[in-house]
C-alpha cells in the first residue's frame, strides 16, 4: 500500500516543473517591471507640464486624475468634466481597454429586498419609488402582463430576479419584459432562473442583447437552467462576446449535464477575454480538455482582476485537466477565493490541486462543498494547509463520506501549531457525537480559529456537548486551566437547530463567554475569566491561591489590579495566602479518565474493533490491546469464519488496505471503528 507521505511527495514532484517555471517568470517579470519603471520616469520628465494623452498614460503606467464631481453620465458611458481651461472634456471609458487595480475587492451583490410583483409595487415602480430597489418576477404573478414597460422605464431598480417555472409558459409576458428592458439603465444585477424541465420557446438572451450591451450600470449576470438549450447558451455566449461597453464584474452560469458540451464551455470562457473588470466567476457545467484550456487562459491573462472562482464541473475532471487549470492558478496572482463543488477530481488530481494550495501566496479562502472525500483527500488538504500561511478561511460543507477515523484525524490536525485558519465551516457534514466532542476539545489549544460553523450537522447536541462547549470557552477546574487551557479566541459559533434539552444558564454562560472573546486583548480576556470564576463570591475552603509561596504575592496583586477591578479581588487574594486553606485540587477535569489512568500507571487499555464482510454484511466485533498488531486480528477473524487460507482475505480501512504489521495505535483506531473485509475466491 502506498503511504500518504509517498503520495504527498509525488505530487510535489509533479509540480516541480511548474514551480521552476513560476520562479523563472517571477524573475522575468521583475526585470520587466524594472525596465517599465525606467520608461515611466523618462515619460514623466518629458511630459512634466504637458497634457498626457490617455493612451500614452495607460502605456506608461501613469494615471491622470480627472475631477468628475457633478459630471453627467450618459448611456454610452461618457463623462463630462471641467478642466483648467474651462473647456468641456469628454473621457470615454472603454471596458475592453481600461485596467483596474489588481487588488480589486470581489464584487458583492446589492443587499436589497426583492419585492414580489403586485398592484402596489407596480404603482411604486411607476413613480420611481427609491424604496423599490429589488424586484422578483414570476410567470405566476397576475400583474406580470404589461409590467415590462414600467420595469424598463424605472430608474431606481437595482436587482431584477426573473423565475420561469415549469408549469407556466413564457408566452407574451417574458417577450415583453425582455424587450422593454432595453430602455433600462439602472439595473445592476440580473438573475434568470429556469426551473425543472421547461423548454423555452423564446431565445431569451437574443432579445436581451440590447439591454446587456447598452446598460453600462450592469455589474452581475446570473443564469441558472436545469436543462439549457444549445441555442439559449450560444446566444448568451454571443452577447457576452459583443458586450464591450459595460463593466461586468460577476458572471454566474449554472447548467446541468444535458444540452451543453465541452466545446460550448470553451466558447463561454473565451467570451470572457475582454471583460477586464471581471472579479467573480462561477461556472457549473462540463469542463474537459477544451474547457480547461480556455479557463486556463482566463486565469493567466484575460482577466487581471479575477479574485473569486467557483467551479461545479458536471463530470469528474481527469488528471490532465486538473493539471492545466492548476498550472494557470499558479501563474495567477489575484485569486483570493476558490470554491470546488461536487465530485470533481480523482486521487492524483487532488494531489496536484493541493500542490497549488501549498504554493499559493494570495489564496485566502478555500471552499470544498459536497465533495466525496476520504482520508487520503483530507490528508492532502490538511498537509497543504499546514504549509500555507495565506489561507484564513476553510469551508468543508456538506461532506458526508468521511469516516469517524478521518474526523478524529481532522480534530488532531486542529491542535497543530501550523494551523493558521481563522474561520472554519463544517455545515451540513455527517459527524457523530464522539467526533464532534473531539473537534470541540481540540479547539482548547487552537489560538487561531475565531469563527466556527457547525450548522446543520447530523450530530445532535447532547448535554455533554453543551458542557464541552462551556468548558472549552472557560475551564473552571483551576486558575492554570482557566488561563492557559481555555479558548479566548472563538467568538462566533453557529450550531445546528436540533438539540436535546439544555439548561438556559449554560446557554447564557456560553453567550457571555463568546461576547467576552470578541475583545482583541486576549490577555485581558483570560484575566477577566480568572477573576469572574475564581475570585467571585464568598471565600471557600478550596481557594485557588492556597499553598502558593508568599514571594508570588506582589506579582499576583499587580496582575489582578491592572484592570482596576476593585478591592474585592485583592482582599480574596490576600486571604488566599494567610487563611490557612488547603491546597487546590489536582488539575484533572471530571472527564479526563485517560489522563488519570496514564498518571497512575494503569494497564494498557483495550479497543473494540468490528470487521464487516463486504459480501455478506456480517459484522464481528473483537477486543484488542491498543499495541497489538493487525495480523493477530486477521488471524482471529479467519479462525472465527473457518477460513484456512488467510491470503484470500483483504482488509481495508477507509478504502486503504491494512498491512499485517500495522498496529491499532499506528492506525489511530478507536472503539467503534469498522474494518471492511473482502474475500477473493
């Protein structure tokens, strides 16, 4: 069986040629930048007191500051401004020639309420009411007939959402709406969602072409079609190719397998070549050889401001396609967010993709949603993240294929000092209660994660989970644990809606501790928790300062007094030295049974492991010492089943074959884990 370490070294070897070429390009670009700086200085000296032509300014890297205050914007994208000579100057902004700053922030859709069309909303639209900035149009609406003229003439509308349902034909209302939109110049975001199996009789994008080509305010286009027709898709590609005066920043297209092929996907990516303002690209459809090459061209040169990429391939991409796209990602220097959805890559492809994670210096957010992931893929991702210092957000949403052993490995990775992510999302994942507790407890030593999303996970939050969360935020066992073992970083926690009955006092305590953790000064947060837990209320016989040497008194008093907490804390501190109280209890939490057994030198623990026959689904459970070899377990299973030839059996853990010399400790097996057995006839 090939080890994980060998696979990781192999993908680094695969990326060696790319990394070498990338380093050469860095050196070459540095030389070109230096030469460009010299040219820039010469141009600046020659044109010190002269008006610089716009084209010369663009080629020399200079930018002319033009006062556009009070300028009138026309439909053709021209502006009028006053110059020093009081003459009228027209500055034509052409999207195919202008270049934005590479550090452009990713486009965000306007946060407005989309009102459902009715008689009152229609009257407000006709009056150009500024309160109606978003509109939802559906073929079911009674008022949709004849509303196209009013929507097209509105000057306040920012977001238009059109939904075409399966049971309603587009008929005349959609034709009228698309034609009248050609007069609109205010809509910033257009979304069209075609549901179910509906086959459109109208070529929607051909009718919308005048609107898309003339509206210079349009920033975002979203198309979602379960069964798109080639004609509709080709019309959209043609419109995107001809739309050259706009400033599209976000394009989202989601299609299913049928109706679209790889060649059409390639044409779609090629149509984006002149959209230099594009900062967000989302595509769901076939991405094979031609599509991957066209996407690579977009990543390498066509869009210098692309910062967010979302891919939902309708087919599993082969290793070559992944290598082509990853090669372009390595050369790209603007991507800060990547989202990969569905079953997109095989094992070798994952290794190549993780090579990009390992190498990237700009990537800040990695989202892996609904991925069919196992131990190998998870190990590749976590090892690449451990070497990356730029990624701050990790989303593993909707992952249902990971075994309990894989989740325990993940919780162990969270305790590593190499982890630098600040936001972690596990929403919708299949996680058992025991593994959920392991993840929660692992955060006690994690000092980077401040946001944790556990929404919609399958595990139910039991009373033990609530206690673990409370103990995570503030371990009240003793001062040492409160100060050093509690989590002072986590301040945002999203939990699933389903849980068993829990004491409201615990909920209030968790909420107050999360609020306290928002304070930037973490030393002050820890100090506050110590004061509130150990120095509040009446003096008891188990005071936390009992038995400490008196030489520590000045330091403790100074530490307690930094936040001007009053005399009560100092009073209890003094009584802690001179009250004659007994020493504090040992530093074991109530559920640290393993730590107690280790400290007392008890015997080696046993683990219960189940073996499931793949052919018959028969399950047999064995109890073994944690240091025992797997060959002993295999022999016991063969004897129980009456099998003489042990070589006819193959044992697998999370799709990886187990060696006879492996031990339970090496495989990190725990009670309840299952091994799959195949018998070769």
